[in-house]
């Protein structure tokens, strides 16, 4: 592996939510062998629609030994959270609303992954689930949000098989509460960022 490129949202671009020197990219610098470089293309707040724009600005393709790690979908889920508060008369009606959101995400996430596959060798692409152990009560959501998030993660895990790329399950990697920032509980803390980087290393057998 020559280089690893990080795409997506604040799971990777978490400078604003940790003390200096504790961001995910700082851990990448510290943990990766010096011969392996890394680039941050993830942007805090980005959704799948934003990420596809980032990827579409890339010209040409990346050759052998160039890796890409994608962590996106959390902001798509947050944007859809209003549906959880929408009054419905039946469970079926609620499920129909959620399925419509899931269908939209499947298309947009698929577009991102398809573009990644055009730029990188599939064997060097990694995609991440959206972690779900966030102390969500602190941001005004209830546990139903985690139930809805399962729909997004189902699409991501399905995509790993459809596109023949490897999955990094952040639900497992960031299972402990100390994985989340005290500044913003939906972002990785110093420890969470370190765990994410260690999972990336393990996935690439570095």
C-alpha cells in the first residue's frame, strides 16, 4: 500500500471535535508506516450527495497500491430524522416513509461507491458502516433513531457484497462510549479516532 485516501464526513474530518493532535488524520500519521501516505478528502457535514461531487472532481484513476476508505451516511440519516416525528396512523405507514428514505439513500450511496470503483481497484476500497452507540439523548434524539439507522447500515453492508469491497464495521469498532467526543457526541473522540485508524490498518493488513 502506497497511500490511503479518506472520503466522507466528520468521522474522518474530526479536527473541530478533539484536542489538537487527536484527530483521525493525526492517528493516521502516527500509526501508519512512514512509507504509506494519507490524504483527507472527507469534509465535516458532507452527505452522499456532497461526496459524489468530491469524487467527480477527480480526474484520471489511481493505480495499484492506492487505497480509499469511505465513511458516509450519518448526515444522510440525520437529515431524515424529521420523519421520526411525523405523525402516522399505522405502523405500515411509518415503514413506508422509512423505506422511501432508504431507497433514496441506496441510489445515492451506490453512486458514490460506483465512482470509487472507477477510480480505485476494488480490492483497495474499504467502506464503513455508521456507528450506532452514540449517546443520542444528548443531541435530542431517542432510541428510535438507532432503529431507523439500521436501514442505512443494511444498505451499506449490502453494498459491500454487491461491489465486492471490504467492510469496516464501525458499530463494532466504536462500541464503547469513550469513542465519542464530549464536544459533539456524534463525532469520534481521540480514542474513537485511534480505534478507527487501527481498524483501517487491520483491514489493509498493514
